[in-house]
C-alpha cells in the first residue's frame, strides 16, 4: 500500500516542499526500511528512530514487510532529522493504522525520540513561510517550535508533543489547539547591555559611533589596550534604531536555519551583535560547509559585526569581506549549486597601534621596532580600509575622567537622535528601496548630496591632500549626509563636510 505525506526542506534561507512517499510490500527481505531521494546520514538513520517510536507509542511496525521511503524530488539534497515524523505517519497510513486522507492539505515536520516524543528542528520559520506562500492550511510542528512557526500568519500551526498525541488528534480521540499568529515586537525596546552613560571620556569616539549608528557606516578604532574600544562597540546596539517587524522576521529566519534561535525567544527583538574570535576560519566568517550555512557576517545581518584585534585575523578571511561590505550579500557556490545569504551589517573593527599596543601612548613606552609596526599595520589591506567610512583614534582615558562620578549622555537620549536621522533617511530613500545613507550609490549621491561652492572647494583640497579614491570621496559624502541628518539640516553644510573629513584621516599612517 502507498501513502503520501507532505513535508519541507530548508535550502539556504528558503524552504522547498517535499513529498514523503511510503510503500509497503511483501518481500523476501522483510523488516527492512530503505530511504531514497538523496538523503544524508541523519535522514538515513530515521529508519531506526521511526521503528522504535512507532512501537513505543503503542502502534505496530510492519515487521514482515519491506518498507520503501522516497523523498521527492529526488535531485534535492535532504538533510536533518525533520523527516522522522512524516515518515512515521506515512508508515502508519500505508499499513492501515491511520486514514490516508487524515493529513490532506497539511505539512508535517519533526524529529522523533525513541519514546515517540518530538524534538526541536531547525528552519521552522522558513517552512511556515513556504506554507503561507503555497496557501497550505495546516502545519504540524514540534511543540517547542510552534511559537516560531506562528510568527507567520496564514496556516494553522498545531504544536505536537508526541507521535501518539498527533495520531489521537487525527483520529478524533483528542484535540490539539492551534496557536494564533503573534508576530509583534514590544513597544519599549529592552535596556542596552552597556549604556553610553557609563563610558568615561572618549567623547570623540562616542560621537563617531553615533554617526555610524545613524547612517549604517563602518568604523575602525585604534588605541592602546584598556582604552574602552570593546566596551564602546558593545554599547553600539543600544543606540541603533529599533528593529522593524520586517527586519526582525528577516533576522529570525537566519537564526532559525542556523539553529541559533533561543528557545525562549521565537522572534529576535534586538539588533544582533556578533564578535567572532580572530582565529575564525573563512567558512565560519562568511559562511560555507559541504552544504553552505550562514556565517558570522550573515548572523550579524541588520546588526553589528565586531572584529577585535583586526590585524590578527587571517589575511584571506579579511579580504573575502570586501565584496559583502559593498554588495550587502554573500554568495557561496558549491558543486550542488549556489546560495545567497544577506549580509547588511555595520562593521566595527578595533586594533592596537602596534604589536605591544603602546605606540604613541602618553604614559607607556612602546617596545616595538618601526619595522614590526609597519608589518603589523600592513596586515590590513588598503582596499579593505577604503571600505571603512570612519577612522578614529581612541586614546588612554585620563585618571580624572575615570574617577569622575558625572554620568555621560545616556544611550536612550542618543538613540532618539539616531532614530530621528534614520526616519529622515527612510523618508528620502524609500522611493529607491534603501534603508540608510550607507546604501546610497552614485545616482543617489548626485541627487541627495549636492555641495555648495565653499564645500566643493574644501572637498577638492581634501581629495588632493588626502589622496582620496573615488570610493573614499563617495563615502565622505555619505557620512556628511548622515551628520546633516543628525542635525536635521536639509542640505550638507561646510561644517558637516569638515567633520566627515576628520573621520577619514587614516589612523594607520605613521
């Protein structure tokens, strides 16, 4: 007898429908389950989990017959244990223990324990979105993943705790109450992890971080150890504008397929902050693997990617970031095909001025030779530096400021200005589908960043003295536009351009 159950596979950030076909026939090789359709090891092992789960749930596994499971389409790679539940239902339907029509119009996913209970599976959110797009009415998912699936309006989401519970529901013996869609963000964002009011001194650096948050600009900080670079980077998400619901769902989708979504938080509410160690591999940063998964730059989408000790990262790892910094996406190609992941993040990088960390320090003498300092700084290529809009020095904090009890401006107050600047940008750039000034291209710069004669004279002199490239020129205009937005100015003034130019001074110049 043949039974068909609908399931789904996660491919990149999207999901594809999968049809689970189960055929049971008498054969000389009785009691064998064969799974075909390009399964990986986790899928091939489903046979033993399904066999034990069916028996431990009080049902009979057809032990005197041959069971063949086909996962169609056969040319699409299947991975993960999420096919356990649809395979088990297919076996029960094909053996006459479940009405074949009980699951018409439904998609089923779930990993089975040996006792028949259901475990968490990754990628529930994109599977629910696929069900919505294809107008599928019902979705059966593990109970622990039901709140995540219910973020997508449309299909009825049924939280299933065990195989026996689902069979009882399908046969009408017990009812599983579907969850209602609840995709909404809290009205008041949670307090920041680090408040700017607690950061002593560093007014120039804090101003640069405000500009970076307002316009989505990349930032490089250079200073001695203990100056507060890491602390300020961790405070940055607290002054960034709140995630919109669309952005939150976009970020949640990435974390769902990466299996990094917190169990108690079905919807990501804060902008991500990722701080990988400098020993990270190329695949760990940009994504990869035998079948590509998102890397740190995609996990930082709509948030902050913090690279501390920037020169310590491998040269290949840093250079591969050049394309995502420009295009806001990363494409990973394999023999099986290509996948594209979003990578629209704000890069915050920090480094010491030299290997020992004290070159130019006012209180501690540097022990590095000039050759060592030059080799250390040359680990960061010019093309990568050219893609970083803001370059600032972070000096040692004086004793008087460290011990001063006066609090600085709070993150809440700074965020109000940042959100005001972002709203002006969205109003201006919505017609071209852009979110912030950092996304502008040459056409938008020509339209929205005209310079007055005195400003043109200033930028002309700076182009010559600072040896700016065309990319550097465009990035100065973007930063100038952001500074003007923070002040609520309709046009770029000379003082806005002058402030943007001071952030462009190469801190790596000896």
